[in-house]
């Protein structure tokens, strides 16, 4: 009886460890899952910034196929990121990218709720670090797109969106409050309707190794709110192409052009250079204006199914309407690592370090990023 009891205790103690070892073995396995099963990965979100303090939370991505038998049906992905900081800021983002069986329909969703500080440096492509002004933003944003394929690889769609902003200036007498050309300093709302057209021959929507992707969207914001609300349109162009050098090396290139056209454009709707997807290394919003133009190339080396490394470089700039040229392009470059938690679908956690320009009397601009999925 004592032996049986001791064996039972040993088994209960060993089971959690055995489960953990099984999970670790699965997460490090180089084998490719061909069953097309759904996958779910929760990861902790940790960070620190002077404005937010210590930031902590959780992120997760859920991926599945609407038709597991059809190998041409793309994977549908939903991601959630929720963080809170010691200075009582929060950021909740929910994104969805769903494909119907046979890729006949495509649905995109993006919902964000934020309260967070950020640094404002002015408007234009040549702002200065010495003009830094600290603001606090409250944001709610929601956008939903639906597309249908009428021709092979081509998708035509419509979108609807709403954005609301509220701001508080933390620096008395700074560039934000003293610049009379900055509109809607307290915040505001905008709603819009849009159309889109895309063409997509990529062999994967998560980790493409060959193919072309091009998408153009047009969004119109009618006059719906107060007399000072924005009325106008926004156009976005996104073009990408991928080539396989061999089974392990892929080259990807991307070019984007975003423009906003209208009257009384508030500063919070201006295009911003720098984020974790393109022009990595620049503080998001350090440079902002009515137009954004940027391009990048990425060399991807996936030496085994679970792990890969990348090198990237690009150029970009912002400019106001009617002032287009190729002068003053800002460079960026960097390296990164990839862990593929779902090798079959090509879903990854990425770590990137990007470097930007070095201005006189300023430190070289740079940024460190931990994100889900590839940059493009």
C-alpha cells in the first residue's frame, strides 16, 4: 500500500514536468506539421520607456484554416496584444485576417484602444530633438475590410472605419501649444468609407518565399462631426515582391506611398515615418506630414524550420502636398532573428534592431522591436 501511494505521488509530481518537456520538445522540433491544425501561442509582453514606466501584459496569436483539406486556402490569423504600465497607460490591439475556403473572400479587422504618452517634434521631414514635447494620447480606432475575388488572384473590396483622439500637453509652452498651424490640438473624430483593389500571387500570406502583392486603397471622410472636423480622402499604395534564392534564402522588397488630401487636416491624421514594420529604427511620429514614401529590402535566411535571421535596409521621407522630390531621403538598416512557432503556416515571433540617421548634436536614431509575424 505504501509503495502504491509513493508511486502515485511520484506520478503526480512528474506529470507537469513531463508535460513541460513535451511542450519544449514540440516548440524546438524541426519537423513540419502537415496536419494543418489550428495553433495558438500566448507570449508575455514586457517593456520599459521613460514615458510609460515598466510595461507588462500578454500577447497571443491564433491561426487556423477554414478548409484544412484544400492546401491552397490561406491561413486565417487573429492576434491580441494587451499591456498596462506602472504609469497607468494601456494599449489593447486586436487584429484579424481571415480567408474563406478557396480564398474567395478576404476579411480584415483592426481595433485599437490606447492611452499612452508620446513625443511630438513638429511637422515635416526635418524636425529636431530639442523641440521634443511630451503629450498623452487617448485613442480608439476601428477599421473593417471585406474583399471578394472576381478574377484569379485579384480582390476588390470595401472598408469602413472610425477614429477618435484626445490629447493632453504635458509641457507648458512647448512647440505643440505654441505652433498656431497645428490643428485640432485637443483631438477629434473621423469616420470614413473606402474602396480597395489588390492583386496577390504570393505562395503564403505569413511567410512568402515567392510571388507578388499589390494593394491600393481609397478612403473618403465626409463632414460628419463639428465644423472643424476633417473632410477629405486618404490613398495608400503597398507593393511587395519575393524571390527564392534557394530553399533557405528569400529576398523581399516593399514600397509604400501614403497620402492624405483635404482641408483642415489635423496633426494626428498626418502620415508618420517609423514603426516595427517599415523604417525600423525611427521613433514613430518623429517625422510626420501629409505624404509618406518609403521602401525596404529584406534578406531572410531560414537555416532550419524553427529559426531564421534577417538583414534589412531602406529609405523613406515625409513631405507636404505639392512638394514631392527625392531629396532628403532618410536611411535605415538593421538585423533581426526569427522563431517560427508554427512552421507549417510560417508564423513567427521576431526580434529586430533598426538604425536610422545621425543628426548633428543628436544620438543616432535606433529602435528595438519584439513583434508577432513578419514585417511584410
